[in-house]
C-alpha cells in the first residue's frame, strides 16, 4: 500500500484534527475564503482562545495555514493535505473492494 505520501504521525494529526465538528467547519470555511481568527471566533459560541486552539490543531495537521497580516492572523485552507487524506481513504476503499470481490468469487465458486 502506498499510503498517499503521508507518514503515520501526519495521518494521526490529520484525522485527529478532523475528528472535531468545529474544526471541520473551520476547514470548510477557510477553504472557501480566507478569514482571520477574529472573524472565525465571532462565528462560534466559544472564546477567542478556544477558536485559536482549534486553528492551532488544524495548523499542526497542515490542514490550514496561518499568515500574519498586520495585527491579524489570516487563515486559509490547504487543499493539498485534504487531497492526500482522500487518496489514503481511496486506498483503504480499494482494499475493501478487493476483499469484497474475493469473497464474491469464493461464493460464486461454491454455487457452481
């Protein structure tokens, strides 16, 4: 298995980051349009510090990139990391499909 150019630690960070609904929502928003952490914080019923921590988890997983612009930190999505994660999931799906096909072949042989 190729594992989509990601090592185990990267995979763990990505899926840990995506395991939280707020972080998934942040990724969706910043993939559509760059936003400051302040703008993001206004969208959620939590403190600025809590949103900042969510963004930090996403940045450690390389799902978002933070960039300073004056006094603000701008956040934008990193679609390449999402593509790598999607390729990994595709590889797992192929393994499953191959296994299901093999089971189907065995059952077909028994019917003959």
